[in-house]
C-alpha cells in the first residue's frame, strides 16, 4: 500500500520537533535520575577537555619559554591525566544510560503492542501491517538512539560551546569576537535545514513502512506469487519502492552534506583568521605565544561540538518524526470496556429496555463501515433476528450480502451504527469486552493460526472460559473438529504449525480453528462458514460431532451449502441488508424463490429470485 494512501492521524498538522519530543518525557521519567547523572558526567568530561588549553598556555609561557624541562614533563603529565579522565567519564556516561534506555525502548514497544491489541478492527482494516511493524522496530530504535546520544549531547555540546566561548573571550576579547562571527549564519542555516530535513525524514520513514509491507505480503503470499509466476512483477514493485526510498535517503544526505559544509567551513575560516591575526600580534608583542596556543587549542576543542550540530539535528528530526509516527497509533482511541450504546433504531426499545426472551437477539441493527462514503448505503439496514437459547440458526445470503459483517458485530469486532444486540437479554454494549468474548466464541472462514504449537493454538479459545483447565478439553475439541490428524504430526499436539499455519492444508487449518472455537464450551457460538474447505466425507464427520456441541449452545452459523444449513434448527435469509425470511430449510425451499435459488445453484439471477 503506498504511503500516501495510509491514514495518519495528525499527519497534516504536525507539532514542532521539540513539542513532539517532549511527549517522550513520561517514558523517560522512571530513569531520569540516571539520565541526568549521565548528562552531568558528560558535561564534566567535556569541560575537562577545555582545561587542557589552559595547561598548554602555562607550559608555553612558563616552562618552555624558561627552558624548564621538569616543568614541561609536569605539564605533559597533567595533559595525560586530563585526557584519561575525559575518556573514563565518557565511558561512565555510556554505562549509565545503556540499560535504562533499552528499558525505555522495551516499555514503549510493549505499550504499542498492547494498544494495537485494543484498537478496533476498523483501524487494522485501514492500516498496512508494514507501517505498524516499522513503528514498532525502526522508529523505536531511532527514539532510543536519540535519548542515548543526541538528547544528551545537544545539552553537553551547548554547555561546552558556551563555556569555550567564555574562556576564549577571557583570553583575548578581539580574537573571541572574531571567532563568533559565523554564529548568525550557522543559526539561519540550521533553521532552514530543520524544516526541510523533517519533511524528508517523514517521507523516508513512511517509505520504510511501505517496503516492510511489501516484503511481509510477499513472504506470506509466496505460494500465490510462485503459483502465478509473478516473481518478476513483485521484484519490480519492490525495486520501485526501494528506489523511492533510496532517492529520499539521498535527499537527506544532500541536506546533511549542505549543512555540514556550512557548519565546518565558516568556523574553520574564523579560526584561520584568528591564527593570522594572532600570529601578527605575537610578532609585534601585543599577545603572548602561550595565549595564542591556548586560544587556538580551545577553538579546536570546540570543533567537534560545533561540527556535530548538523548530524545531532538530523538525528533529532528523525527521532521527532519517529515519535510522531509512534503517537499516531498511541493517540488512536482503543476499544473501551463498555462504551455507550448506539442510538436505538426508530420504534425500537432503548438500551435499557427489558427483554423477556433470552438467547441472541438483534433489534433494528444498522451498520455502516466508518470509512464508507456518506452517501453509501449501509451494509446492514434494520436487521431483526432472534436465536433462541440452545438453538442453532443458519444465516444464508448471496455473496456480499453482509453475513460475515453481521457475525463480526456479535463479539463487537465492529460497533453497530444503530439498534442493539443482546445476549440473554443483556445489551452487549453494557458488557465489558472481556466478559462478552468469554461468552461468545468465533470461527472464521479464513482461519488464522499462530507460530505456536497445535495445542497452544487450540487452547487459545479456552482462555477465560469455564472448563479451560479441563485436561480433556483439548482432546474433546479436536474430536469435535475431526482433527485427529494432529496425532500423526512429528510431535503431536506439541508440533509447531509455523507462521500462519502454512505448513498445514486449508482443511486442517479450518478444523483447528473450529476446535479453538468449541474448546471453551462457549454459551454462544458464531461460525462463519466453518466447513468450506473440507471434503465431503470429513465434512459429514465434523457435522455429526458438531451436532452434539450445538445441542447445548446458542449458535449463529453462516452457511453456503445445504449440508451446513442442515446443522441448524432454523434458517434466516439475509437480503438487501435485512432478514428477508426465517424458517426451516424445507419451508424456505417451498416458499422463498431466492432461498431455493441459493440452495440449488439454478441459473436464476438473485433479482429475479427476490421477485
């Protein structure tokens, strides 16, 4: 998915870099003592380097001028000790920040992961997975690097430059003022650089997300790519994305090169002018040689802090962009435990109205996807449906009629637009999501398995449910789903199924997903065409075992085949966003032409069937 098509909350009006980076403070607060200690140590180390020119001044004007060999050795010893102290202090600074800042990165990554788990399905429908992965990896690495290096050294170098300028002005006012001439143009260049580099940095980091998305999709879809011989077109797409990224990175390099040229050249010219003027003054006796040596040594000691401004600003801009991208996700409202119920449909009871009958009930349910155009018709429009306690109801309809969407509303994977849904008389919006999802189990037509063992994948459906600790729950669920094939795997139920379960066939994955749905003995079962990938004989065996489960469970089953429909006690036909008919399979075959067409596959258009 191209980066310009990905929604980014707040991407139009971004906060300035400093304001954005200040949002990191809550994460830095727990380790602030060690970070401040590291900053103080770094400042002391940097100021130590400014003492060396003072020692050199004393050596040149004293022992060297007087021919005092012992004094020269003493001065050399002081220079050596000061250099060693600087090195030790900088090493101590790194030790102080390494562990705590790694912890900051880990906490931010954990918070991001937890937020992603709580964000609504609509968010994940809109965002490319590669964009989210790049925020959890590359962006957070940039944030950690900023906290460890640029954040500290922008402070350290600022203090060092200020102290160095004061020392040089104290040594000689004329030379001190001369060396300050480049300050104004350097500040102007840095201001322009900051804005342009921020734009390039945002583009580069978004493009990294695009590349990550393409790589992930290519790996997961490798069977399709190979099966259709599309490796060349995928390679071209990858090349185009990487060339775009390369172009943006080169733009960043050009900007950094330009500012580095200015930052290096102007101070060097000023130092050169000071050398010439200072030498003339030493020659005419108005300046001591030791003072000139100390002044130039101080100026050279400030060379690194000044030169580093360019890439410290670049790293800070990249970190600000990474922080903004991170908080684009963190600022998205998660699913709340019990949000206010949506407005009831006209003529329907309110959210607080009592419901006499139990089971699963949908009353005037209307649903429109959040990103749908305002003039687009709703997917579901006034759905009324009642699945009685212990009853199984099959939901049928043409492709695209909204069956899968309807099943996603029951566990609140999407929030209904109007109307309400109740379980045993309780509005689902009044339940904490944890309670709701502990009562409702789901199995999707396209089953997703995780990089875990067979047992772990199945028992994921038992979390938080009664009977979850039953030692026989796993075997019972595998039996219902006719998934005995797992015992023939190399390590049985302890076999790793691999990413997305691609080491298994489609039918095997679907049976494990069904086992996951029934393992916790849920009160309500929502199955989205759970047997579509099974052969006729396996389907018959699964149906026979599933009937026992359905006898004690209230179930809503999306069905496309008559064999699946026959599992249910009743059938509901979804047509035009509404429930068009409800009855037994045989009743609807006799009385509803559209249903008969769906079940028979006759050459009749759905529009004709509805008439």
